[in-house]
C-alpha cells in the first residue's frame, strides 16, 4: 500500500469514527429517528447527484425491492439503533460495539450460508465475543445502558446481515448505484416515522451542523473515499479500516466530549479488535472473493454507523 492509499485509509477511519461523536451530540436534540432520516436524506441527495453526473439518470432505475431491503438493513435501522445507543453510551463505547460487525458476519455466514469456520476464525470469535462480554459487563446493572448496548449490538448484526444479502442479491450492481439507491430507499422508509417523531423544539445550530456532516461527510463522502480505496488497494486491505474506527471513535469522544477512557473499555475493545483480526485473516483463504458490493455495504461496517 502506497502513502496515498494509507493516508486515505486513515482518513476514512477518522471520518467513520467521528460519526458516533456527531450522533452523540445531535441525537438528544433531534431524536434518533428524525436525525437518521435527515442523515440518509442528505446522503441520498449527495450520492444521487454524483451518480447522475457520472452515469446518468438511468443508473437510478430498477432493483428497488432489493435496494430497499439493503437500505433498511444497512442504513435505516442500524443507523437509528446506534443513534439511540448514543443517547446513553459514550461515542467511543458505541464505536467499539460497531467493530463487532465482522464477528457477527462470520457467525451469520456459518449459520445461514454454511461457510466453513477455520480454527483461527473460531479462536477469533471466542476472543471477540469475550471482549464484548467484558466491555458490557459493567453496563448490565443500568437498564438504560443495557437497552443501549443491545441496540448497538443489534445494529452490528444488521450490518453483517446486509453484507451477506447484498453479496447474494446485488452482486451485479455498481457500488455507487447501491450506495445512492439504498440511501434513497432508507430515506423513504424512515420518512413517516420521522414525521411522527419530530422534535418539540427547534434543534440548535450545533445539532444541525452535526446532522449535515453526518449526511454529507460521514455517509456520502465516506462512500466515495471507500470506493476509491477499494480500487486502489483491494477489498482485503480496505477491511483494515475496521480496526481503526474504534480508535478514532474513542479519540474524538475523549477530545471533544471529555469522555473518560475506562480500562474495561480499552481492554474489551482490544480483545474485540484482535478477535476481528483473527476472523478476517482466517476467512481470507476460504471465503469467496469479496466484491466491491459486499465491501460497500459493510461501511460502518466491516464497517456503519
């Protein structure tokens, strides 16, 4: 990987890691559903304009049922779940929960698709989920924290599931088309719920700014960076962004929100990331070649939120 590729990988991790910071700030004012509806609508407009400029309006035609499913599983629902989680959990903590996506992806691949689990992947799963248990243990005594942790882990499961669904059903669709159309579908799916849960008071300019950055930078622009990274360094190396997202999530939370760096979070997060590394490495030889589509839909993913 050259200097430019490495720099863009770090930049992408920094962008995706910051999404938890922005949700932590904006979600209390907008509410989780209204915030994410705004996020995906802004992202849809940004990505659609790029798609029209590059490929023409015809690229937005067809496959809407499959795209609606991916939009729900990869954006509308998990984005909302993480926004809800950040109402109670620190931004850094939420970003560590997001790092469990490859662990759940391996489990779903084994249970649903019959993918083989090599010994290295089994070790990674055991270590990763052990890290999750250690991470959430101190949160289990507080009801709101338990619910928030469950929401974050559920979002990670949906991210992992969406990757498998997209690989099976959208393997022949261009990644940018998937990104734009899935965000359009997500915005349509969330619209009625957002209208029913509008904030009672006008959010501050700070919350509006965070929502705008979430849509344009953390979703729209991040997809563009990721597609370019995929072309430059390949899917396997691009997946290493997974390991850096929690590092930036924790860093931004500590720098800008004054979030404490608890030893349990650092140890649990380290165990999760080592487990993820073993799962990913153990799957490189046996798993089918990952398409750009599969890599794309695991954003916040093998990425999210």
